[in-house]
């Protein structure tokens, strides 16, 4: 008998926490104000609204400033320390996303960012998972593994061999991830035509 020790060579991680608050009115009001005067950006979003990027320390409203100061900045500091990066990542750009029914976000990365993230302000049921993808260079070389799994009609969920990983968002959920990590967001398929998923996305650079 022998002991086999797993050594992690290259690790790509997401970091998640949940904020116990039900009051996002200040942020929602700010987003609606921006929407009333700004056509927004068209980047990864397929439908819906994506605001222009806002750069700290010029926060557009006090509720978002409090969220950064009390939650996002400290969480980013913890990640930076675990990565042995400079502990003070204080340059951040953020934007708001409003995904109405049938809106989605196509696959993309956040170039030139140490750390990226998303905070969920409003999440109707069945409004779209966020999907993270293994790099294409690895995905292609692992194709034979997944062909074998498919041939044998197996259902395997193991992050050592999976080519994608997903999270179902809930209100108050914060996800931090490396900016180079490719991801997309599935369609909002909520039952209510006028319901919307609202999130705050950001990059530390």
C-alpha cells in the first residue's frame, strides 16, 4: 500500500461570498437614473443595458461606495494576499448590467485586469447562470477525454477534467475571479417579461 499525494500545479479559482442584505434600493435607483440619461455600452451584452465604466474614487452613489468600501475592497485584498500580489489594489472601474428577459452576455474576458468580479443586486428565478470556461488551449487537448466520457454515456462533474463550471446567482452574491478567465452569462428566461437581473461588474487593474 502507498500514499498518493496530489500536487496542484496550476490553479484557477473563483472566490465567493454572500452579503446578508435585502436593501439594494439605493443602487437600483442609481442605475435607473443612469439609464434615463445614458444609452450605455455595447460590449459583451446581447440585449439589455450595460452602463459606461465608472472609475473610483468617483462613485456615482453612496450605496455603491459603501458596497465597495465594506465588502468588495476587503475581499479583493484577501484574494491579492493569497496570490502574493500587491495587497493594495485600489484602482477599479465598475459598470452596471441590466438583463431583461432573453438578454445574455456572450463569451468574453476582462483584459489587463488583476481581478474581476460581479455582485448580484436583483436576481429573478431562472434569469441566467454565469459560466466559466477552461482555456481553449487546454480544452482542445482534453477533447479525447470528453469524447470517451460521451461514448460511455457517463455524467461526470469533476473540476479536474470539466471544461466549464457554472454558478446560479442569487441576490447578495459576490464572485471574484481572475480577469483572464473566459466566461459568459446564459439568457434570462424568467417567466415575467418585464423582470430583470441587475448586477454590478468591476475590474481591479
